[in-house]
C-alpha cells in the first residue's frame, strides 16, 4: 500500500478465486474497508496457475488494474497446485509476478537451477508443506528470496523456522488457517490465538488460501488477519526495550 499512515507493518496475501471474482469483494479487500473499520487491505494477490492460464491471467489483470486505479502498491504471488513445470515457468515469464512459488519436493538441485530460467525481476519462493522435513531447510532458504511456511506452529517454534529463514535473507510467509470462516461462522478464539501466537515468532507476511478464494467472507477474512496482525505486532515491538538497549549499548562502548 502507498499510504504513509499504515497501522499494520506486516503484509497480507489473499488468494484470488471464485469469491474474489466478485469485483465488489475484490475492491473491498483492496480498499480495506467494511464501513472503513480497518485501514490496510490486501498487499499481495496469490493466483493459481493450475486454475487455468486464461483464468489466472484475467485475475491478475483485474487485480493490477484495480490496484493501479487506486494508487495501491500491490504485488502478485504466482503459485500452483500440480501444474506442469515447463508451462508454469513459461507463464511466469509471460506475466512477470513479483513472486513465484515452487514446492520443496522439487528438490534442492531444481532450486539451484531455476534462477537461470526465471525473469530476473521475479523473486523465488520455496513452499514447505505440513509434515515435510525441516532438517535441510537452510539449504533451500539459501537459494530463495521467500519461504511459504505451512508447518505446524509447534514445529515453527521448536525448529526456529522464522529465524533460520531470515538468517539466510529469505523472508518467511505464514499460512493462516481459519476453517470456521469457511463454514460461514465467526472465527473462533482458538484460531485467533493460534494465528496470533505464531505471528509473534516474527513473520512479516501472512497468507490466506481457501478463506478468500472460496470462502463466503473473503474480505472479512482479510479483516480478521489484519486485526490479529496488529495485535501481534504490539507484542513484538517494545519501544521501552529498544530505548533501554540503545542506552546500555552506549555504555558498553565506553
């Protein structure tokens, strides 16, 4: 977003789908406002190549058009669910998203070679799914600009996934799940707590999948993540501690 009055530091990825093909819903997510109750909307649109190239291209064009019309600095995150890699890479170089994602299961050699096949303006992301080994993740982080983390929150914490990714200059993305919204209910306290607790680990980008692509309340899902992100950032940023650290560092230099 271009506004200098952002109340949220972290970025939100929303997956485009049938729910956001409703242009009013898409605009609501972009403009961050159900009765202007929150300030910052969607920053990045996740588009699936496996939905079909014509569909994906149309969604990207509409998203970019609506963003530009409102002077919003949004981005496109291209992903896939099982597409042929050759056609996926060709489509990537055709539409030039800001980020393109490949599954970790493609193997380390694939990630070492993919940069030569992708437009230099496109950032590469490794997608780490639930249950996959975390032992060799540092090698993948070395080769990528982003990491989409779909692991259990306990694994994220115990294996220090966020810090390991950031240490390799690979920005981690957290997949937030809100199944209650998919069934038309208000999100539960347990879901809020789980997402908020995980964001406190240090994630600066949060992603939504089915909630915005197929859920009945796409914009409401973004609002939910917006609220949780703001609260988690309050716990991660401690102005007094920052001041104290600077104060103590001054005397350490003496």
